[in-house]
């Protein structure tokens, strides 16, 4: 047995060293993934036994012996009210959820130990949307691009022991760079060479799942989960080079967006009877948040005229790290021949990492109080007819209260600043979603 | 001489690689590439997502493939070798099958991920010589997803999607003289989907038939930029030398075009150790739009008073024509044993060019191409209890011979002038297949 465990651990170490591990995405950070997870307030790190496993805890997939595939839809919206400023609108987000767990049917010492997981979110008609307003414009610096990017998280996991599994994967997406060069033809018309590259970027995620009940029946139902998600962002760089009457004009800009912090998440869950309780705590390294506005550099020298243009000035955002707490519960409310009905609810608190906006920037953000509900129906068949695989329907919703936060500007701020003399907002975020997932057997 | 020098300078930017999409140019899957795409009637692995998605129902349980391929070009213009990008990337595929009410249902993905980028738009001016099939097509990720149902033991139907990206977005700058410049960005990379579908049938033990449809696919790149320049003053003076100006730059282009295709294939087994397959593919290249950027520049305000500018007409259409592409593949299995099996494959495809004689301003480089291919496949039976079923290793090679083509311009003062080009592509790769 000891030798078997050693081989499993070695295999896992090799497998996980090959992958670069993975990441986390904005819409998932803001609302969570899957109606079940949303309804439980996101407290899923020590649960992670459904189509959301690759996101919530990739190690959870290794405990699943049946393949599972899930498809669903998520819609999010907001209701914001500005205080001292006109609140900018926040785009609604809706898109397709697709997740899977595929246990890899190895034989020998790897039987029922290795699984592939995938969690993905495809916003409607969009792979990546970035809005970077002027630095002084009032803006939801953390939310304005939330949900405007595809999330794609493939993972692998392995059960090292009957009580312990580990997993890891990557979130893949792209950074964008390119150029725009205009050429003047003999007839005065202009032609351009345009290049744009989308270069893959990766951020790691890794998880551990501990189920002591497999060895010690006294704590059957108790699970611990730990997850690391590396920071994630996309960068954008395109120089625009053209000619104004034969005088070269080059304007280059760089932007960073969709920043999601490095996270360390610990979770605990306990299942007893018809009840499942879960709690998560997450440490979020927002202090590494980069300057979120466009960096602009200008190269334009007009002959004869001693005129110089100035580049933009970057101001550090000075965000601070936060600790987020989430709790959730699930109860099997009814169980019959045709199926099982479940209800869930959750609560959470996510403090804002954004400091008071007393300077030139007007980053709108505040604490989030999170409440969620969800229902699930595991449909086994109708009467004596049983489906070859159960159909699992989940519906869930989440409401987030954003309490008022107002900051008075410092005296040194230009009175023409849009946030002068005070800037603030309050509002609500909401998300609703539904999924159908099917645990099945390989043929 | 100056003209030739100009051509060579321009062509150092000639991008690499493939035609429409890397799968249109090279194919996918070692076995399919070795049989040079004569695969619509076979399609019994992850290559089936491209050649005939209905064929994947021939695969049971769980099937995974991992491969790597690299293509090396050798293209010349007027006898001078061009610096064309090669084509390298990872290919992965998976098929998962289950039983639904007594019928096999199979689904999964096939993806190609280039080493260099996930996707590249390289949009060149109308008159710059470049290959429309190689400029961007190979420099892109390919993602095919599909599912197929075995309706009867001899008939399967399948559908799927091919996905790419489009891009719209630009920046607004305020280029300032007396305070820091600033800008805002709005960029949207959208998804573009095109359907694929197939019918696969095995009416006789020795005959398989496949019919496949792939919808056209293309991307649009739109880059609107706005540069605002306030009134300009001399240092120490408040009097404006030039009033405020506004420069709008707009580029709009179509790229990564893959034509609509209809593919019919037959596969025969005249002997238990021999498979012969043949395909005919109709490709609707006539729908391709110019891939040159339509560039518009509008300058207003003070700078426009000093520097007037004009805009040219939109790029002319490429006027491509539709093509018929025949292909032939042969597979021999000299060693068939549960412990180890050996397969050798050969293939040939004729790819007629859709590009007309470029007598005008366009300079799309392409010519009729003969493609030869081969493959060596080794399948090892159960050798370790971790792997419950056979594992295959395939090593393949392709050679694309692009017949020399001479371009005569109708305008003797054409900026590029007459030229001759020819080329070859060598493509190699290896693939591992795991069956569970």
C-alpha cells in the first residue's frame, strides 16, 4: 500500500509539474460559478463536487468516479446610484456556462484517481471586452469589465490517498499587442499596415481537498479545502503611427485590465443527514493592483515650432489586501422515487480594497454584502421509467448590497475634476443562473 | 533594379503560413494528414471534428490525442528566398462516448494552439505581395467542438462549431502640450462561430461514405482611433498658434477567411489490411473579401489647415474563384497483432489555386499546389495496467509543391511590376493517441 501511495504521489508530482497551474476570472470572482455555488454564497472550496469543481477547487474532481457534463446560463445586472457624481452605467453580462469532470479511466494503481476538469464561461458574443476610461472619470474600477471576458479553466487532479487529493490547472487568455502604421501614397491617399496579436497568457490555480472521514468515521462528512489562485490580468499595447502632412505622429498606449488578485482560499464543509454546511475564507492580494488607466506616450514634433507634448502620468492606486468570508448551506428538502429536491442559501462579505478617493482619480468601489439562494432538482425518471443518467437542474440567484461610500476631495484637487468636491455611490448587483448537468457513464 | 529592391524589401515582411486556416492548408490528425485529407469517410479519431464530425461515433468510451506539428516554408520570388514564418503548434483532441437509449452519442473537441500567438491579424496594404492563405490563417488558434449520434449501426449524424475571434476597438487620446496626455480605451474581442455538419455511413462492410459541410468563417478587425490635439501655443505665450485639431484614424479589414466547403468521401477496404480513401472538396473561395485594411484618415481643425490629407478608394475585391480539390489516401497495415500493429499511409491532394492572374493592383501569391504525404503508425497493445487499451504513436510528413507562377502586370508603371514566385512547404509532426 505504501509503495502504491508513493507511485501515486510521484505521478501526481510529475503531472502537476507539467501544467503551469491556473487562474481565476473576474465574473467568477464577483459572483461565483454555477447556480449552486452562487446560491451558497460561493462557499464551495470544501464542496467542489459538481461542474464547478475546476473553479472552486480543482482537487475536488479527483473524488468523482463518474463523468459529468453541465451546461447553463448566467445573467448579471446592477442598479447603481451616484452620490456627488453621475454614476456611470455598468453593462449587464450574460453568457453560457460549461463545465465538466471527466475521470480518466486509467487502470492499475491509477484506477479512479485522476480526473480532468473544466470550468468555462462564454459571455454572449464576446471573448474579451475592455473599457479603460480617462483616469479622472468616475468608474467602477473593479466591476466595469467584470463578466466581459471568457473564462476557461482546464485542470487535472489526482487522488493521492483516499482522504487526500490535489489538483491544478491554468486559466488561459490573451494579451493584446499590435501596431498601426500608415503610408502615404503618391496620390496623397493613405494605406495602413495593421497588426494585432493575441498572445496567450496563463495564471495558475491549485487546490487540495482533505476528506478525513474516509479513514476516521467519527468525522465522516467533514471536508477541508485549500485553493491558490494566482493573480490574473490582461494587457493591451498598440502604437499608432501615422503621418500628419508628412510629419510622423506616433502615439503609444499601454493598458492593464481585468485584474483579479492572487487569492489564498481555505474552506470547510460538513455534511450531516440532509444538511450540508460550508464556510470559506479568502485572502486577496489587491495591493498589487496596477495602475488601471491608459499610459500614453506621444512622439510628434512639428517642424520649426518648439512645441512639446507631454506623456501621461501614472498614479499608483494604493489598493490594500482584503479578507473575504462566505458561508452557505444546502438541505435535501424532499426525496422521492422520481428525484431529489434541494434548497440552498448563502451569505458573504467582501470588503473593498479601494482606498478613499481624495485625489484625482474617481474609482468607485465599496464593500459587498452577498446573499444567495438556490434550488436543485435531481430528476431520476418518471414513475417506473428511469433515465439512463439523472438530469440535474439547478437554479440560483445572488443579490449583493453595495452600501453608500462617499469621499470628500482634498483641497489640492482641481475643481474641474468630475468628482469634486465629493464622490461616492451605492447600489445593488445581482446574478441569476440555471444549469442542467448530467452525470453519466462512459459507454 | 530599384523596383526589384522595393519588392524584396516589402517581402521581408511576408508572413508565414497557411491557407485559410491551418486545417485547410495542412489538415489535422496524423493519419488524416498522411492520407492528405481523404478522410471524410474515415474520421474515426479526433480529426473527424474537421473532416466529418459524424464519423466520431466510431470511437467508444474515452479517447485522447496529443500532438505537435511544425511546417517549414521555402518560398521564392524572382529566385530570392523569402523570410516566411514557419508554422508550429500543439494539437489536442478528445472524444467521449456514452450510450443514450441504445444509441452511441459522442462528443468532444479538437484544438490547435500555435506556439507564437493565439491569434494574429497582419493586415497589409493592397499592393504588397502576400499570400492570402498564409498571412494569418496559420497564425491562429483553431477550436472545433462537436457531437454526433449513431442513428443506426450504419448511419451517424453530427454537428459542431468552429470558433474564431473578431476585434473592434480603439482609443481616444488627448495629446496635451501643457498638461499630461491621457486616453481612454474601448476594445471588444468578439467570438465568431461557423457551423459544421456531417453524415457518415457504412452501407457495406468494405465501404464507408462521408459527406461533410463546413460553413465559411472570417474575422473582422475594426480599429477606430481618435487623437485630439488642443490649441497649440508657444512656450510662455497664451496666444494660440494653431487652433484645436482632431485626427481620426479608421482601419477596417476582413481576414482569416475560410471558404464554405462541401466534402464527399469514400473509403474502401479491398483487403482486410488495406484501406483506400478518396475525397472531393468544393471550396467557395469566390466569397472572399479583400484582406487589405480600408484606411481612412480625417484631420480637422488647425492642423488640417496646414497639413491637408486625402483618402483613397477601398481595396479592390480579390476576385477569387471556387475550386475543386481531389484527394487520395492509402493505408496499409502490414503488421496486425493485439500486442503491436504497424500502419503505413500515403496520400496526395491537388489544390488548384483560387487566385486569378494578378494583373492589377492586387498581389496575392498563390499557385496550383501538389501535396504529397506519408505516415508511420505504431500501435502498442496493453503493455501496462495503467493504460487499459492500446496506445498509438504516429509520425508524419507532408510536402507541398507550389508550381511556379509568373505574374505580368497590365500597367507597365505598376509599383511592384512583373515577378515570378514558387514555393514548397514541408510539414512534420508526431502524435500520441490514448484509448481508455
